[in-house]
C-alpha cells in the first residue's frame, strides 16, 4: 500500500509540476546550445559540469528528447523546460551573460532531429562528445543487460551486428532515415558509426557552430576540456569545483580477443570520422 501511495504522490507531483511549467512557458527562454551526443559517452556528467559555471543554467532535466519523441508536445512544452526570462536577466546582470542548454545524446544519430533543429534554431551552437566506439558499445550492452532488455552475451550480440552491417554493405543500399531507424537505432555497434551520423549535421550547420570533443579527454582532463567548451560558448574560463562522474557503472573488462575484433571492425568507420574531422583520436587500443 505504501508503494502505491508513493507512486500516486510522484505522479501527482509530476503532473502538477508539468502543468505549472507549461503555464509559465511564455515567461521562459529557449536554449542557447545543445549537446547532441553521444549516449554512454559522459553526457550526464557534462550536463552537471556545465551547470556549475556561474553564467550557465541547466534545463529542468537532461535528455529532454524534444526534437525526437517529444516533438509532438510543441515548442511551448520545450520552452517550459528552461529558466525564466527574469532569472536569465538577473544572472546576465550579475555575471555579464547567461546561457541555458539541452543535453539529449540520442539526437546525434537521428537525421530528422538535425533538420528540426536547423529549422527552429539555425544559428544554435552544438556540442558532440564522442567516445571510443568499442567502449561505448560495451557500455551500452551492459546498460541493456542491467535493464533486462538484453539476455545474450556481448560476443553473440556483436557477431549478429557485424553480419547485419556486412549484409547491408553488400546490397549497396542507401543511408537514409530508414537506415538510421532500422540499423543504427537498434544496434550496439552501429551507434558508433560517428561519421555517418555527423555528416548531416555538417551539411546543415556551419562547421564553426559544432564543437567535437571526446569522452576520454573530458574524463582525464576535465577542467581543461570544460574550458574548451566555455571558450566555444564565448564564456570566461571557470574551474569546476566538483568533477564527480555521474551515471557510471562497473562491470568486467572486455575479453582481449573481443576488443581486438572490434578495433579491427571499427577501423574503417573511425578513418571515415578522422577524415571528416581532419583530426584523429587514439582509439586503437
């Protein structure tokens, strides 16, 4: 009975809060920048780190998903997730500037999202945090395992994925929205094909509007990486006082042979990315 009461209270609170924010939507602002990816790449930590800067205010929560599954709720709903104009004005007066943001890491792998953002916010700044696709795939697998979605071994999963993409390449099929919905969205390995995902973003937005970083550099040198972001956003440098990692998990190391196999598999996809960015990452280990 207690559990039912708690659930009821949570639902009632959530509905009342949502109703309140919707009513105040006209008094609220829209985001100045969006973190578009990637899942299992440190974006939850980034969401919290960004909010520590005195000139930045976070959205109501991370992974708003407005430009994808919540697009039907309308722009007023999206606006209701951000700070009020009064708060932004107050912070701007105190610190000289105030920015707010959306962190939804699934955006990067959905071309229709890129087109929607371009239509509504053609000049917005975008940030992509890329993780070694081998580690990302393994982390995604363990997330699926913990949630009960996945029952097979990691080795079985990647074998199936590799065969699927080999078959796709042999058919010379088109990489379109259908490809991303069917192949990338449902695949552990396909989500690491970053060049394919970024191509549409680079076609729609000026390259100067997009900042590409790696999860590895955020993890190993957090404040240096955050200051790269702050400079990109035209904000003063700031030392993040709390660099605690968020939404992390522990699990057994990947089998050595499996890792070697995935490094080999991703080699051509990573080369496509390095060529696109004119930059290389140390992901061959």
